[in-house]
């Protein structure tokens, strides 16, 4: 019997180190079917249910009254209030403009102006705010590097918030290599210097299990969050309150999910006028978690948050209209909201806008923007974007058909733990396509990887395709039954 190669185990190690547990943030899940080309897999959009949300998009309570003017189009056409912070602390004013809170209309330009005023006046928190804007509201290729520059400037001004901003980049591997030990150390240093946000950061790392490298600890997570909820800094306090809601929403270690308790904490953050919490409560109504499912009510919360600059809320609205979930299905309406999401720095918005153009039936697709959006999403480490990019080149969707370029994208996608990319690399090896030498053992390994990755990204259709492809290779004699069983057993052992 032939031995299977080491490609499976080596790829699994790469996938784990790359943070496989954090993939799949998009609202779309890839599916597959055989095309006319040698069993080649194509993709279509289907529903994906993902309860997780980034901590920066925490949920709040009842949305403020919004009129029918509250739409993606109205945000571009209505007059913007004049920049005026009065006697306010510039940093606080910047935060209000950044979140559209406390009577300020969301305006990123005004927020950045206020943050710069704070920095020019010697308040390092101004650079911290500018760092947040670069980290969260920009999708430019170097935005994480710019964020680091701002956080470093804050640190130079003895501002401990800068340490927290720097830690967030290392914690998530944004623009730098993952370094959870350094991230935790920086959060701890900030807390020791009197910055309550340092406790928030440590609490978050205990909640996620040091980003996958250690066991989750709900007790230590809550202990640290509790130290921050009474902070004199509004942003820190609201973030911590919302983060407690996230802990109960997703569950943590021995702490099971508790949607109703999560809503209580989200409401507290909402009462504090924290926009990410408004979005999160909308998500609960959208999913029917802790409350009865109510799409119209979810849309109220989403629109409120979207008009206050929350790109993920705008993305969710676009998804509702694209799918026709309790609303009249409208690709035009979905496009409008996805564009707003993309403009407000949401990588999910970029991905979903690109996918909308890929499969558009009712609108004229903008293929240049499609490519830009998907490349942006891939650069932002959205694993599924690599599979989509490979697909558009393999099928010639808005670009010249090019299987070699498709394989280039799928190869990158495998490194990011994308199940569809792994499955398509299996196809390439099985049939010798895209400049890849025909190799049935490698095909088997890639299909096994696809099954493993699908265990985490939830792509059941890709898993089914990969399993069927393996069985097909056994049937036609490309591999033995023993080889197939050995590869599948490795996957079972890894996911048990």
C-alpha cells in the first residue's frame, strides 16, 4: 500500500498557527457542485449562521428614533452638521463623532480632526483615536501599519492607551506577526499604568483563550471586565460592558451561552449610547436569540447603527435584502447597503459586495469593483475571499479565464484555512489543471484538508464535495480504500 504524504499534517499545523478558529466572519458560505470541467467545483451563495462578532461590534439597547430618511442613500445626501466641539474635551468629542453618540452625528472626518486637536494639545489619547480610525475604518493596504504608527506616537507621549492599541494588533496579527504573549504583556503594562482598557484587553484574551493558544477562562475574563465597567473613560466602560455581553452571547469555557443575559449587558451599553451594542441587539432580533425573531425590529437596530458608522450593521442590512428575509428581495438595495458597509471599513462588506457582483441577476455588476473588493477582503485575511478569487479566474467571471491564476489564489487560501480553496486544489491535483502536475495522493490530502477546514468554517457543501471526490478516486482506482480511510481517520482524530 502506498503511504500518504505529509502534506495533510503540515498544512494542519499551518492552519492552526494561522488562527483557523477565527475564520468565517462573513455572512456568506461557499457551496460547491460539479461543472462540465472534469468535476471542477463551482460556488454559489447560501446562508451561513455565525453568532460570533468582533468585540468592537458589541450590541446595545433600544435604538434612538429613526425616521424613514435613515437609509444608505440618505447618509450620502443629507447635510452634515458643522464641526463644533464647543468646550468639550477634544478626545471625548472625537469619540462622539466616531460613534455618532451623545447627540453628535457620525462623521469620521470630524472625529479625526478632534483626535488630532487632542494630540496637538499634548493628549496622547488623540493618537490612540487616530489609530482606532486607521485600524477599523480604513481598508487601505497600509492601514494597519498607519494604526501602529499612531499607537507608537501615543506611547511616546506616555499614553497607556497606545499600549492597548499596539497589543490589539499583535493579538490579532493585523499588519504584524501574531504574538499573543506580547499582546497580553502590553495590556498588562497599560493596566499597571492606570489604563482601565488594559483590563478590557486582558479580559478579552482570557475570553478567547489567548486567541486559540490557551484555555478559555470565563472567571478571569469577567474579573478583568468588571475592573473596567466603572471606568471614567466612556469608551473603555462601554466596551467592557458590551464585551461582557459578548461573553454570555458566545459562551466561554465552562460558561455556557446565555442569550438573555447577553441582552441585559448589551442593553446597559445601549443605555450608554454605545453604537456597537445597538448593532448587536439587532443581531439578536435577527437570529431570535434571547428574544423572539423579528426581522423588522432587527432592521431598526441595524439602520440606527449603520447610520452611526457601523459597517457590519450596513452589511447585515444588505444581506437581508439580498436574501429577501422578511423583506422584498432586492439586489439593488443590497448593493446600496454593501457599498456603505465597504465605505465604512467593513471587510465583510467588501467581501459581500464582491460576491453580489459575482452572482448578480438583477443589477449590472461592476466587475472592476468586484475584483477590488475581493482582493481587499483577501488582504484583510477573510479566508473565503481566496476561494472566490480563484473561482472568478477559473470560470472567467469579469476577468479572462485563467486556471493558473485560480490555483495561485487557492494556494494562498489553503494557507488561510479556506475549505473551498483546499477542495479546489484537490480538484487541480486530481485532474492536473491550472499548471499543477496530476498527483492523486496530493489530491487526497487536499480533499482531507478541505474536510478538516470545513469542520471549523461550517462549509458543509464543500465537505460533502470533498468526501464524494475521495470516494470517486477510490472507485476509479486512483487511490486505494486504505489510503482514503487513513486520511479520513486523521481528520476524525483532529476534530474529535
